[in-house]
């Protein structure tokens, strides 16, 4: 009888994604919760939307090499 190959579960962090925390103001946190509630989306689904928006923000962002701090 032929063997059936079962792939091992990928370890956390090996799925092409990285995890990190961000701090957001209280009002933004509440707005995200309201958005999730109104759209009936889970927090994970909201994070997927935020990821899309972050990618777009990086596409339109421009680094000002002449700015001085």
C-alpha cells in the first residue's frame, strides 16, 4: 500500500508573516472597534485591511532627504 505523506505544520513565524505590536491612541482604538462592529469583521480581518492600507501608504510615501531634525 502506498504511503500518504502528511506535511508537518509550519512553526509560528514560518508562514511568511511577522508579528509586532503597535501603540495607537485610545480614540483610534475605539474607532477600529466601532469599524469592526459596524462591518461585522473580526479583528484579524481588520488587520488584513490595515496591512493593505500600510502597503499603499508605503507606495505613496516619499522620503525627504533634505529634512533636518
